[in-house]
């Protein structure tokens, strides 16, 4: 079996989280490699395209925290959400990603 890797994994973003305060996967987090300087313009949308969360920049000591499953102090509904982000790589290039995340309770 030959395995060819065409691109290094420079980030990992889970596709499901469960903000139920059980200590497991309670936050929607992103995990970045050293190939990324920062994440900016991080947005989460509901299934109708409404903007629910905007984080202008994630870098440095911000940890990997992005979303705890709350919207304006209330628990968000169970469902599938869309997110997009721009990644600034250490070589100065940018990459834009669009993905889905499922919220369970």
C-alpha cells in the first residue's frame, strides 16, 4: 500500500462538540500547527445563513477557544452550524476554510 500525503495538516477542527458541561468536548475549539500565524474573521452561521458569532482574531495566548455553544447568554439549539475562517500562514499566504460543525447536548 502506498500512501501519498499531498498537504500537511496545519489545523484540526472537530466537526462535533457537546457543550453540556460534562468536561468532554464542551467547547468548539480549533487546533493550529506552527505553520499558522493566526486565524482571523472567524464566523459561525446558522442553517439559514444568519451570522451568530464573529471573532476578529485568534492568535497568541487566546488559547484554542472559539465557541462554548452559547448565543447572547442562551444555549444555542442542537443542530448543524457552518463556520468560515481565514488562516494567515507563516509564509504570509492566506487560506480560507468553510466547514460544518454539529452541536449536541
